């Protein structure tokens, strides 16, 4: 019978949680002191943790792709009037459990951001869907109103 020799110089590699991968992270400002370490990163995270370095390991945030809705104004053809954004986020080393957990950050690119639990985000999504349906309705009303006004002007 063959005996199996167990190696003594092997260290068990820490297992990754499902839905996570190891990502390189730059710690410290670019230059001599910057180090690249590997952190557990959720698969939904699209952050480039090397290009967007952190000064301290505790500062690492995971962020998903930003969703945006741009709201134009016919008074300004160069910039949008409002830009509503939403992104999945997680701050794994925060002392706040809601910030540690995956949550959604919404903002309008200027004022204070809103932090939403998944339940809160679903409630906001329901409200946005209702508003979008009403927005189509008022757009149709405005179009009909304007067509009536043009027809009145032609026949007057
Ligand atoms: Zn990440």
C-alpha cells in the first residue's frame, strides 16, 4: 500500500464567498508608498480599485454601474437640468451595518445623496414607474392641447 505524504509547507488559501472575487486595490497615494493588495470584491462591483486608490484600507467602497436618467430643459440645450443617479454600493469596513450591507445610493449630482435599503429602493422604483406612466399621460395631453391650439390658429 502506498502511503501519502502530507506537505508541511502549504498554507490553505482562504475560500472566497460565493459571488465574490479577489480584486487588486491600490492603498496610498501614487508614488513610493503605494501598495497593491487583494481584497474580496463582490461580482457586481465595477469599481477600478487600482485607478481609484484609497488612502487607507478602511476607505474601500464597492460600487456597481451607475444608472442615470437625464432630464433636459428647452431653456438650456447644453446641459441637463437634472441628472438622477442610482448605484449599488457597499462599505464593507464601515461600523454601520446598513453601510456594510449592499445598499443603493441615489443622488441628483449635486445635493446630498440618499441611501436606500433594498426594500426602500423597491418602493422608490414603484413610485418612479407610476411617475413615468403619469409623465407619458401629461405628454399626450400637452401634445393634444398644442395640436388643438394650432388647428384653432389655422381656422381662425
Ligand atoms: Zn469592489
